[in-house]
C-alpha cells in the first residue's frame, strides 16, 4: 500500500529557492491548479524555468482516461531517467498512487488537488 505523503507545505517551503518546471496533463481544473501553483511558488521565491534548467519538475496529472495515465507514466519515467527530481500532483496522485509507484518502480512525493488548494488558500 502506498501512503500519500502530504507535501503541500514542504512543496513550497524549501529552505533555498528552487528552479522548478511545471507540466500539466488534463482538464481545465488542472490548468487552474497549475496557475495556483505558479503563483504560490513565485511568492515563495522559487524560479519557474524550462525543463532543461530545472532541478525539480512538478507534474500535475489527470486520471480521466487510460491514454492520459499512460502518457503521464511515460513522461515521469523520462524525467526520472534524465535525473530530475519529480513531484506528482493532481488527480492521479490522489486516485492512482499504486499505479505511479509501480510505473516508476519507486515512490515519489505526491500532492493531491486538495493539497494544492489548501496551500494556495493559506498562502503557504
């Protein structure tokens, strides 16, 4: 069983600013959550950059269709193979933590849509 690691607060409270790249799969709600993450991360002094400059990639996921799930897993494997630190956010993090772990062969930090909303509302 995979335990969802509550990462909303640590997600934005690193002791030093990070170079972060955000990627979004899925619906309009995910796009909105990504906008919230962008604003929150900038407020905390993090730099939003292109993937090649990033030391951390946050992938905001969707789990509505099997095709999207497979595309997300493929992308996560690519990022991990490239040596990127990855945080998986969004619906797939909440609904499919076992699939993420089995698809990557390891656990990664997971941030649910609720975590994103809570962190944004309290201005973490």
